[in-house]
C-alpha cells in the first residue's frame, strides 16, 4: 500500500524541521529555511527577510535565483510594498497576482517578473524574527490554503531554530569575551610587569657604567625605549582585548573609557558633553558608548596621535557624537587599503538606529568620525 501524498509532505516537513534544528550557524539556518520553504510548496522563488530597527529589511536571503541574476538588480528588496505589509501586519497572506494588489509598489530594476505570492511571518517568543516570501507557484496560478498551512508550520519550527542559533552565538561571544579578558589580565599582571622589571635592571646597569661609556649608554637608552614601546603596545592591545560593557550610565561610561584610554596611551583627551544625556534611550546610549569605545581603540592602534577631542552634543532634534584626532590620517579613496571591522560596526550601528555615520580623513590631517542620530 503506497504512502499518501499528504503523508509524504508531512514527513518532508518533519525532516526539514530536524535538519534546520540541527544547525547552529545562524546564516546557514536562514539559508536552509528559505530553501526548504521553496521546495516544500513548489515555489520558483523564495526569500527570507529580517527587518531592522527602522522597519526596512536589514538582511535578505534568497533562493531560486543565481547570484548573477541577483547582481543585475539595482538593489535587493528593502521591505516595501507587499513585503512591508507582512512586516507591519505580522500575519500571513496570499496574493494571486502581485501587480493587482494595492499594496504592491513594483520591483527593483531587473528584478525577475513574479505573479503569485505567499508571505508568512516568523514569530518567536515575544519578537519578530523574519518573514518568509514565496512567489511563482509551479504548476498552478496561485498558492493554496494548504501551502500556507505548511509554510506556517515550517515558520514555527524555523522560529525555534533561529532563536537557538542566536543563543548559541551569544554564548560563544560571551566565552570569547571571558577568554579575552583573562588574556588581558595575564598580559597586564605578568608580561608587562616582567618587561618593566627588565627595564629597571637596564636603568640600574646604566648608573654603573663609567662616564666615558657613551656608546654603551646610547645602546641602553635604545633598549629601554624599546621596552617602553613594547609596554605601550601591549597596553593598547589590552585596551582592545578588554572592551568595557555599557552599564546604563552614559556619562560614567564615557568618562571611564577616556580615563582608560589616557592611562594606556598617554594621549590627552578633551571630553565635552554639552547637555544631559540621562534620558536617552538605552539603545541610543549604548550605540554612543560602543562607537566611542571602537573609535578610541582605532586611535590607539593606528593614529599615532598626540591629542584627541571627544564631543557629545544634543539639540532639540538630534544627538551627535564627534571623535577627532590629530594623527597621521589616511587616504579614504585608496581602494587597496583594508577597512577594519570597527568602522563597519560603527556605520551599521548608526544605520540600525536610523542615523548617519560620517568619516573624514586625509594623510597627515588626522581623522574625524561623526555619529548623528535623531532620538
């Protein structure tokens, strides 16, 4: 006696759920979900969109298109039209012909033509994790109620898998932070103290040399200067290894960052906070703190500056953070120059809050970064 099509479908769904749940890499989880959804209901195209804080899609994982086809588009979908409707309404719906739906606002240039549509939100415990979009039902004019039911079941499994992957990555990040903190303490309490002791020994040797031993004294001075440079480099390394966690008080947090930066680099910082910042939202205050932390770490590692200016201004319409140094700067238009994660993180953090991040630099003219956000 043969297996019924319904049984085969349920078995496929169960296998898909087990496969998704066994993966702990969030990127792979999202890709497996979108591929599974497309296969499950026979769609030509599928995508999974993850909305950012501004309601637009911050991530868009697609299936059914080649990378070459995707690259032809002027941009990936941003969460407008039907895609935006699912983000705001947080409920599934089916559309027979996209162009006839009043919520449709068209496609990006060179986007493949699509007609039938099925959208299903992925809802976890107390949060929206993303949305599944399926288009072009193969062998039919539109997606069925059964298709919608299957994708909703998949979405419920997907929500658990996504949250599991996110939790796993958070645990990994915490473990890395703890290990980095331990290494930083070992460097500070062990290696630096040993180098410092060697430097003191060399200084003592210097006083035992006769006055005419000028060459030996110059060599000792060079060695001591090299040891001091090594201590400074290790302290800068520790500054990057042991990032401070934001504890809610922005005034206190910025002051602590500045004091640690000055202690480790011997570079003076002019800190100006123009207005009360106690009533800023936690997300905004945290963005300011983390941007300051990464900005100062970049200066310590790369700038060779002699002075830093840090200014937090607040007007009736916006909050702006400016960090400037008088260091060596760099050519912003040099395509061969590697941009580190710090600058990319700052820009992504500003955009996630609907703000702007600006970078200004030139060789020999220092560097200025500006974060501007409307609360």
